[in-house]
C-alpha cells in the first residue's frame, strides 16, 4: 500500500523502491481532490437560513472569522442567549446553561443568507458543532452553533470570548521576543562545537517553533478549523498585511535546500509565497551538529527576528480589517 509522508516540508510517497518526492503539479492535483472530498463532509446549513445568526465567538465583528461575513451583513446588534460558554483547544463552545452568553446578532440580506451560512459552514467543523434554533433573551428567533460535546472544555469567565486575548497572540510572541533579546545579533563564535552555541541554537529553535505555532493558530481562526494546515498557511500570502510586512522587514535574499531535494526555497521580499515557503523550510531542516551548526544558528535567529515582526504586523492588520461593524469609538487593544 502506498503511503504519503511529509519530509522537510515536501510531500513524498512510499513505494516498493523507497521514498519518492511527489512533483508539485501532482501535489496540487492531490490537494484539489482532497479539498473537494473534504468539502462534502463539511457542516450542512441550518434548517432555516432566513433566521439571523447569533455570533458569540469567531464570527463576532472584530474577530478573525467576521471577515468572510461582513459583505453579507445587513444589520447587527448586541444580544444575549441563555446558556454557558466554554472553550476547548482555544475554540469557543456554546452549551446549555443558565448564564447570559453575550454576542452579536447578525442579520443577513435575504438574497445573501444562504451564502453567508455557507461561509460559516466551510469554517466550522461538524465534529465540534451542530445547528440549533433558539430564542435570544429578548425573544428573537436565531440560528446558533451549539457544541456537540463539552468533554475536556473549560468555562469562560463572564461568558465572553475574545480571540484577541489568545495566549498564542500575546504571551507566546512576547516569549519569542524575550528569547531573541538574550542574544546580540551581531555576535558570533568560532567555536562551532561549543556548548554555548548548542544551547543558543536549541533556544532559538524552540522560539521559532513557538512562533510557527502562533502562525498556525492564526490561520486556523482566520480561514477554517479543518485540517489542511499548509493550505491555510499558504492563504496568508494573499493578505495585504503580510505582503506589506514582508517588504517592510526583509531586506535580503537567500535560499535554503530541503534535505531530499535539489530545488531551493528562495527568500525574496517581493514574492510572498516563495518567502513563506522559505521560512517554513528553515523550520524543517535545521541540523544540530558539525560545522553547519554555526550557520544554522545565525539563520534561525535572523529568520525568527524577521518572521516575528512580519507576523505581528499581519496579525494586527487582520484584526483591524475585521472591525467593520464594531463600534470604532471603543478603545482597541494593540498587540505589541
């Protein structure tokens, strides 16, 4: 039986003669086929798409998921529904309860309602949620995403969820910055096998991996909660915020090579897709010993500094873009 594997960020297939790298054009066809299959498994639409949608989490104005809904929204207003709000793996879950869950009532234009709900269904996995019709405390009939299970979830204080406060968007990035602050970017050592250099490389690698965890969290909240991690990451290259930040913070060109490929991954500030592929490849193929250790250390450090700045700018602009219907007079938290 053939088995697909990801090696150094590239798709390989296991055959009777060994591993073979899948050509890019075939990989794209496989991805399209897989996406088509997964689309059939996505959440169905609610029974009555004419009802307004009660957004208590990802789709509230000011949250990353709202970006896909704002063109469909005709009216919005704050509302409350009786229940409890919980969180599992960073995702909000509505369950039955006696608390007042705060959110926003989104009324879609009648000719756009089905399309709006299709956008919601394409992002939220059916394994987590199901559609139910409820009434708000004010007595308005609504469609609501209800958790299929709350096993392993925790209660959210004040029954209000805000993706801006995600630790991966704050504390994690601060920790990456603190790691970088320990090292002078201009300092180098000729002792490539020194213990200090090993510690420095491992420390920077941990910071770089944590940064990528934050990036993956961001793309999941912005695009969809399905699997397909690389497909979501690649979508970031079409964002204006990412493209602008890339040109702002990168003033060099470089290339790295996957272990099992002769095709270089190139860094160029004017080519977002290539640049992100380059940064991801650095994540995949760092060595820990020998004469390459010194160059690897400096490369990981430089990439971490660049990508951290790029991601902070991208993140802030993304949240700003999702505030269309939010009260712009209210003070907004700036991520630093």
